């Protein structure tokens, strides 16, 4: 039967049973066993205490699953054995019997206890003992709830709760980070048992699963290691800097005008899970939020219709902490300046009024001349002339807000309508040009609207180009009528063009001079070559004639040599 219990244990170990098992015997069983043992010791005769015979109890110190039956065999080792009995507080029933032995079946073993086998040998009582150890898998193991957010740099206590399980001396708890073992501790006797581990969270632990694993190690009892793992819990870590968010915005806002607002905070982890809010007074701003590395940035545009000092707020929340920045801005109303012309396209000679105006408390200045008092316009009157065409007028407006002077400028251009005029300084009345040379007729005309300028030869209506290069020919000579015309009138002037042809006599003289120079050069070269050749001949002939003249085939005397 014990072998069957062992097979049951091994068969259930792979399935990791979670049958709950009390850590000690119930109070009733405990007191019953104690009373039984005291009576057995006191009632034994004196000869039995010095016994030479034994009672074997099998199995010896068995390990039994919680609630399972157990068959105990009591064997009396003596000749002529008498009655054999089993004393226990557990429910029992006879199983089998023989000469010198008896087997008993214990039902529903639920606690650790000691059992006693006794028998009569030679009129003396002999006893034997065995300790039953009950084991059970923990009903469940749990990891206590983690904090919603765990700040980095602070130690974290993780608690594992174990419900049931025995024997506790063989029961341990392991803390796991994913599959990594962080630590292990024995399980205490309390129910449920609480085992606490201390860890230092890291950045890389954000979003990591932690769990507890119970281990009932019965390998020393001939069984195996039984494990049970709790459901995982996810850890969320964060880091919040001590600094406040940084707000960037204009300190002075013009009413009914949109302005950008930027808020950012560095040193956040994880920045992508932080929340940021922007508010102008009681108005929440619709911000665009971007996270990059450890920085969170919010950008929004804001508009106010309330004049005066207002508050802008930026709030960043991460984990269970938040950082906030509050700053003030001044909203103002700056009307104008408005710059107007009584006539934007004035005819030459007509009066024109230039007016620069702005709102209350605004000081305006027109072309450097200020208005008498703030809030009043500045004016300038003139009579339009050709020189006023394209003239630009400037209006400057200033407003003082909380000791700060704000500026705004406007400009406008006046157009004056006047008739065309040919610029005599750039268009000479007489031109003398050489034939087959490039020239430009530099005549220009001004006027508003812009006039059309063309120059025609009188009589033939031949048009000469104006303002662009052209090849001057001999037949271009003549008098040209240059006319500038527009819707405001015309302007004319005469230009005399005298084109001079090339002189053939001069060409012949030049050719003659070149021919003479060529002949002189040729003669000089011939003389030089003749002289060089002659010098070459003398050098070679003189040594040969001297040598032949001094050579003789007859003996010569000294006197002959002297003669």
C-alpha cells in the first residue's frame, strides 16, 4: 500500500498539485497522541523497558500525501509472539494478519504524527515507533500587488504569499524577473506565509514581469521537486526630474492674434508615457505633443480676447508625480497704424493728403513728424509733381505696455501720372560713328504710364534700334526723329547720325609700307646668311693650304730652312 502511495506521489508531481495541507496536526489529534504516549510509557512493565526483543514498524518514517490512506505493518521479532496492536489517533482498520505480524490500514492521513506498534513477548510488552510526515502542495502562490509606478533610485519590497503546503521545512519561495532568479527564501510556519524580497529597480525593468515560484523539495525523501509559479505582475518604473517645465512664449500678446506656445521638460523616463497640458487662464490649449529620448515637448497656438495680465500654465505628469510652471503674460490692443493717401494715383499738379492714424493711446509719426498727442493722426499735404512719383511715405506707431514700448510700421507708395519726356542728357542730338562698328543708341524716356520710345529716319521711316547693340552701316547716316508716346502725351527730338566709311588711299599706303618692310627684311636676311657661309669656308681651307705648302719629300738642310 505504501508503494502505491509512492506511485501516487510520483504520478501527481508532474501535475503540480495544489492540495492545501495544514502546517501541523489539528488540536484534537495532537492531544490524543500525547495522552496515548504518556499512558503507554507509564503502563509498561519494568521488564519491558529493558526488552531484548523488537517490534519493527514498516514503513519507517513514511512521507504521505495529505488525505491519503496508509498501510502500516507491525512485526514482532520473538519466539511465541502474542497479540500485536497499533496505537494511533487516526482512523484505522485491520488489513491482514499472520504469525508474528499484523497490518493495519490508516485512512485519511491529514497530519504529522507518531504511531506505535505493540506486542506481547514472554509476558512482556514490546513497542516500536514510526513518524508519519504528511506533504501537500501549496494551494496557491501569489505575488503581492506592485505599486502603480515605482520611482527609480528607490528600493522596492516584493512580497510572495504562499497558501498551504507542507512540510514547510522543505518549502522555499523564489522571486523571478522574467525567467531570471533574483533570490530565494524558506517559507515560514504562518498561514498564509509571507516572504519579502528587496530589489533595486532599473530602467530596463520598466514593463518587466515579476513572479513568485514555490518549490517543495522532497528529493531527500525519495520523491522529487514540485514547483508552482504565480501569475506575473508588470512593474512600471519612472524618473521625474526636480526641475520645472520650460515655457517659451511672447510676454506681450496682441489681442485676437494667434501666438505660439512651447513647453518642454528634459530628464523624463519613460518620456513617451508622460502627460503634458497647456492652459491659458481657464482655457485648455490643443497641443501637439512629441517625445524624443528623455524629452517631452508640447506646442500649441493660443489666442486671447481679454485685455490685461493673464496666466499660462504648463503641467507635466508622470507616475505619481507632476511638475508645473506658471508664468504671466500681458494681452494688449494695438490698433493701426493705418496709412492712407487721398489719391493713390494722382495727376501731376493735384494736391495729395497723406494720413497716418492709430487707436487710442498710440503715438504716430509720419515721415519723422509726430502727431501732437497720442491717439491723434498725423497728416502731410503736398502738390504732386514728377519727382513725387514712386515716393514712399512711412508711418511709425508706438504703444507703451507695462513700461515696454511696442513699435509697428506701415509704408505706402504714391504714383504720379505725368506725360513722357526724353532724357536729353542721355540722348545726344548728333552722333558720329564708323562704318561696320557696334553701337547702342542710349536714348531713354520717362513718364507714368511708361512711354513707348522709337527713332525713325525722316523720309524713309527706317527704324533704328534703341537701347540694344546693332551694327552701324554706311547707309544709316541721316536725321532721325525720336518720339516718346503714352496716354498722357508725346515728346519728340531730332538725332543726327553721321556714319563715316573706310578710306581706300590709307589702305594702299599701309599695304605699301608693309611691302617695303618685307623687302628690307628679306635683304638683311640674305646678307647675314652670306656672311655666315663665308666665315665657315675660311676656317676649313686655310689649314689645308698651309700644310701642303710645308710638306717635302727631300731632305732639307738648316740653311735651306732658314732661307
